[in-house]
C-alpha cells in the first residue's frame, strides 16, 4: 500500500486480492477520487499510456448513497467498455447530490497495440468504501471481479 | 490461516464452530497444508454465509477456497425456501454458470504432435478469444430470448451440434424456469456480439492428453484411456452473466431491509427465495445458465470444424458441468427429503452413482467432475461419490485457485517468456495478450494436484484421470 511514503494527490492504486483486483482512487474531492479509481479500473485492462483519449462517452448515474454511486460509476464504465469496444484513459466526474455526471475519453480496442490483459466483469461491494481520510483526502475503493 | 481456530474433524474436514449470528457451523475441506495457505477471509466469509436466513446444515468451503465477494470462491450453501431461505447473487458470482466441457477426439498424442502447430493456429484463428473479440452470431431480440430460454438445446436447434450432445450436459442442455424478461436490456446488449466467445482471464480451450488413470473402471465408463487426447473448454455466460450479477447485486442490497434481512456486509446481498425479487433473480440467473450452455455449445461447434479440417475427426461429449450456479435440488437432511436451493460458487456439482439426473450410461460410474488446472500443469477428471451428498450437498472443488494476485504474477513473469518456456515443454499456447499470459502463469496458481488429492481424500469426489495440455488457446 502507498501510505508510506505519502502518496501524491490525486492518485490511484491497485490493492491485493488473490483472485480479483482491488481498485482505489484518491483525490481532494469524492469526484476526483472517483476519476482516479476509474483510471485504476482501466489499468486492470491495459497499460493506460497506450490508450489515446480520442473520443468521449458521457456516463451519468443517479444514486443517493455515495458508496453505491461509486460502484454504479465503475460498472457503467465496464458496460461502456464492453458494448462499445472502447478502452479509456481519462475521466472527468461531477457529483451534484445524488447525481453523477461523468465523461470517459478513450479509443476503440486495438489488440495489437493495446495488448489488453483481462476484461473486468463487474465492480463488487467487497472492500467497498468511499470516505474522507483524516488529512482531508477522499479515498474510494472496492474489489473488481476479473 | 491458523488451524487452531478450527475444530479438526478428520484429516480433510475442519469445522468453524457456530458463534454470534451464525445459524449453522462452517465446514472447510482440505489438507492441513491447504488450510494453512488459505486466506483468513475464507473463515470470515464462510461464517457470514452461515448467518444467512434459511441456511441448512452448514456453510461449506471446498479445498480450493479463497477470498471471494460475499461468498468465498469454493463456497457451497443450501437454503430452504420454506424456512425463509434466501438466494444470493454473490453466492453464484458474476460469471454465471462458468464451467468446463470436455470432448473426446478419438486420437492419441502422436496424431496431435504431427499437426500441433497447425492445430494450435487453426483453433486460435477460428475461436474468438480475449478482450474485445466478437463472435460471428448476432441475435435479434426474439432470438436472444429464445437462446436464454433454450440454452444448448436452442444452439443445437440452430445447427450448432447434435441432439445427442445434450445427453451429456447438465440439465440436458437447458435449465427450466429461465425468464428472459427478468434479464435487463443492458445485459442483453452486452451479449449481442459475444455468443461463441471464450472471454479472457482464466478461460481457455485446451487440447489435453490423458497422462494418468487412477480409477480404471470409472475411466472406462467415461471412455478414457492412457494417451487419449481430449478437448476441454472453460468459459461462462460472458457479458450477459456479468451484467445480471451487477444488476441484481444492487437490487438485492437495496431491498434487504424491506425483506427484514440484516446484512453484516452489503456484499452478502440476497433476497428471500419466496419473494418477487428472489424469483426474478432465479429467472434471470437461469437465463444466464442457458446462455453459458449455449456459448459452450457454439464453441464446441467451432472446435469441431477445426478438428474435422485439420485431422478429419469428430468430437463427442464426455460431459459439461458448471461451477457458478444456484440450483433447486432434492437432498436428504436429518433423514428427511428436502428441496433446497444449492449455491455453488467456484464449486462443481458432483452427483454420485445412481443419481436420477445422470444419463443412463453414466449412472453406475457417477457424474464426471471436470477440474481445470493451469496452462502449464494438469487438469483432472473426478467422479461423484456416494458420500458426497451428505458431505456437502454433492459438491467438489473447481480448480487450482490462485496462490498469487495478478499484480504479483506480472511482477514475477513475462508473458512471452512463459509462452516460450511452455513451448519448450511441448505445450503450444496461443493468446492475444502477453500480460494476460503473465497473469495466468502456472506458478501463480496453487498446486491443483494437492487440491484434487484433498478432494478425493475427503470423499467429495473420486480421482479418475489426469490430463496434461498439448495446446492452449487463452484469452
């Protein structure tokens, strides 16, 4: 884990889960933490540096519970990746009460160039938390089934 | 984990004594060394499952158990609808009806080695594999619903295989009670172009050689001889199943309070079997099972074409069994027959000899239990036993189980090096993803031999044959 030395903000990381993969995002706001966790999700699939943010997809969610909203957000990204055959490398999130307005930038999958490793099946409620840490940083995390 | 927190019942059976909210004990199967290597989370998750309403007898974990979400992977639990029993999406998993199908080729090792490269390339060319791959079949709304209701039986009707294939598939290739209307449009959308695709991660198609026989009589009944070559397909319900899992996890978590269920953790989301939501999930989940059965049937059709072209042979089914399901079954508990909803999440159904659901020609031998290994080790075929009913509702292990996270594996191995090393050992691997190969390196998994040996010793299923790969098509 990246608590020591102090992690840069914003940032993301994967945390260990033997069968699947944990994603965590950190930011000054919950929205920023969601953006970072989405990068962690995309990095499960392939190397982010290989994905050019050429086209964007709007992703909106409506959910009053912030933790459930986080899982909805990740699952909406998984859905868009699957049905549009896109990979993403940039995200923007705005949260207004129960409403999340997001945007994901990426490009169509090119197996040769992107060398995707594994598809994400769904974000789970395992190890799920969205909270503001004592220093003020927001952290959003959960396990993703791969 | 520390074995001191468990009560040792036998060399391969360990009990978690009921405490706190647990309604029944937990039972973990495995050798002492497997148990020691298990994550502490397994005990926590088995204990949580044991606290769910309507659970019967005990919450079980198979020898390959590890930390899952809600239920452990390798978890088995049966619920009685008449006692307030629940159904849980987390008890089935996202990849609904993921499973293994094994086919006979009628060939021996020498026949494969003569065309090994050509065969590997042809299978890789013909069978869609890896992220972003699409199948050649597009279903409109009406066809999608017909597929979800009909499973492998639908696929055979479309020309993907023969009616006799269905005899060797669980539920004769089609589970009843599927309700396509309970499957969301998003789930169907995810499946539009994924029929007949293998997927990624630990899914594969392998050409395998029988390298050991442990139970000659059962092996003969299964048509297995030393040196015989088989084809095994490991995959599930693809995007459709994943989306059903996603949709219902949330619906069950939100509705738990209304159903009077207090969840120790949201990940245990469930609904009473006798509730609108419980019935809706069962209808959708069974549609997911049919999708997986249809998917493996279509992949079989593609593999048959390749074997016919390259080797001039046909493939016949040994068996097809799933390991992520919830099924309504009759079991004897305390001397009384009860109809229970048995969740198996990363656990294989294992009906013993004489079970009425077995095809007549397998009735004496018991159900084939197909256990997938890694691309560099071995897979195993076991058989259901008489005693597996009382041990764990006719359940056995499902695979090796990871010993190491995907991250740790990519730090240790490089995909192309793994591929080259396996090629030197005579195993040809074809995959679009070097990183995927590193994440799936054989060393990242537990020793599957130890898992099946413990399964055999515990009496959950009997070891019949070992299979080693010659060709592996990997996502």
